[in-house]
């Protein structure tokens, strides 16, 4: 019995058995393809067909791109270089890039001004987009619009100063009336700012532009993708606060304020933007004092802002309606008045819910800035359809120019979309 016990083999493991690697089909690229591309027989067939279509598209596009010509001065020279081969004539981009970006009338020696304004724009919007940055940077954000106005348009520095005074006057009106009637205070501030900005040229002494530090550039000389960026940034920045005011006004208990907001929103949403642009070009000047010269750019900004604000108002109204009634009751229980409740409790939550809708309107608005070409403002698409294609050297070049325009708009719109997704994750907008 003793020998049997000494020669027995232990049947309990004293060490952890090493983990075996997962099967090849359950890890890495093979797993992803099996789950996403070939999970079922119909999905596998669709995947194969899609890959075949992609192959056909790339087989036609890639040779056209890689055989492209960049150094000629006309379409005829491009065709001579290609000698019947498939290839793009990218020379139109190298020859006319400055017109596509800045327009054909903006002074070449002044290109540094919009370039500097664009760099300062990135600095100005940084504390707004990324709220971890020091709040002191918002002081530059508040001053930036007037600095950019002076840089791009030039002329006397009195113009941005008068515009700044108009915005300050609007802030005073808001502070004075906003505590009792939020909507009246906000609309009064916006109205005062626009009136002073719009007729500010009449307040500038004659001959002041002759001693200006920067040469004046008329709005008619602005063009290219620079004009699209200016309209997009300006109108989005103005339409968001105006849309908030309209959404709150539509929910107001004051019948007059509610009626005005409802009529405004429903009318603007029922009218095409191109119609409003024609109104801005032809009729809007008659609504200002007769001696004032209201710039076409300002008139277009007013109309596009009104158009997008109506849509943003409905998006924000949906966010307000999504909040439970208990949030309003919680604000009342804390003794907060209406502006405090909106600013501290209601609007932060409603705006978080409304982020996807606001971004959708902003992306659509930026793309709709190309419609200004119908009122003789030479934005990027207007430059392509007008001066570039009208020239004898490049008449017949379409895909290269339109592809370049599509690429620029895609970069901006995709950047806006990715930022909104990051912001949603950061603010944890999902409700579980």
C-alpha cells in the first residue's frame, strides 16, 4: 500500500495552463470581413458586386488623374501634351488658382490680408469650439469680426469702430430689457447692431479713406472660395443666436412675440433661398434710409442669416420639446427667473440635443452660399461658370474645376461633421 501511494500521479494541475490563441477566423481582419462583408450569402454577393464597381470606377479615374498635365497655359496645349491619351488638364488650377480662391479682382499684392484674416479666424474660434482653452481668449473672439472686416475690406478704420459701437449698443439694449423680456431685449440688440452697421458709412467723414492704412477693396472685388468662407462663417455665427431667440419667442406666453416669430419662421421656411437672394440684391436697399449705401455683401448676409435662423429655430424648438417638464419645474423651484432658467438649465440641455440638427443646417448653409452666383457675386462656383470657363484658354475644362470645388467644400463640411461628432461624445449627448 505504501508503494502505491508513493508512485501515484497527481491529477490536480498546480500551474495555470497558457491561453490558446483564438481561431484565425475570430480575430483581426478576417473577423471584421466575416462579420461586416460576408456575414450572409446575400451580403457576400453584394460585397463582391460593390468591389467590382469600385474597380471599374478606379480603373477609369486613376489613369485620368495620374496622367494629368500641370504645366500648360491652355486646354489646347494640354491636348497636345496628352496626344490622345486619357488625362486631366490640371493646368487650369495652377494657372487660375488665385482667381478660384480670391476672385479675379482682389488685388494680388493684398492677398496677405485675407490670409491673415483666415489664420486669425482659427485663433478666434478655438476657444468657442474647444472649451478647455482659457476663457480669456474669448476677448479676442469678440474683437475678431471687426479686425477681419478691416483686414479684408480695408479703408478707414472708422468703419469697424462704428460697427463695434453698434454691437455695444445692442448689448446695452439687451442688458437693459433682457431681464424683464428676453426676446424684446435680444431683438432690440440685434436691430440696433444692424442699423448702426448698415448706415455706418454715412457717419464716416468724407476723405477719411484717403488716409487709410489699408487700401479699400469694394465688395464687388471679393470672390472665389474666400467669399464662400466669409458668407458661411458670418451667417452661421449670426443665425445660431437669432435661431435661439426665435425658438424661445415661438414658445413665449406673449401673443405678439409668439405671433411674430411664428409668421417669420413659417414664411422664411416656405420661400426658396434664391428668391431671398434676389430680394437682397434688388429690393432690400429700399428698406434702409435713402442716403445710406448698404453694401450688397451685408444685404446677402442678412437674407442668408434670416433663412438659416428659421431652420435653426425649429431644430432648437425640437430640443426644447424633448426636455422633460421636470426641468422647467426644477428651475422654478430654485427661484430662477426666465433668463436665468434658460441660460443655466434649459438651453444647455436643449442645445446638446440639437447639435446634429444645427450641424446639418450649418453644412447645408455653407453649400448654399454658392447660390450667390445668381446675383452676380463671383464665389467659387461663380468664378468657374463665369470668368474661367468664359476665357478662350480654358473653355471646355469642367471636371477638373468642379472636382476642385467639390474637394474644397468636402474638406470644410467633413471637418464640421467630425467636430460635431467629437462634441457629442465629449458632452455625452446620448440619453440612456
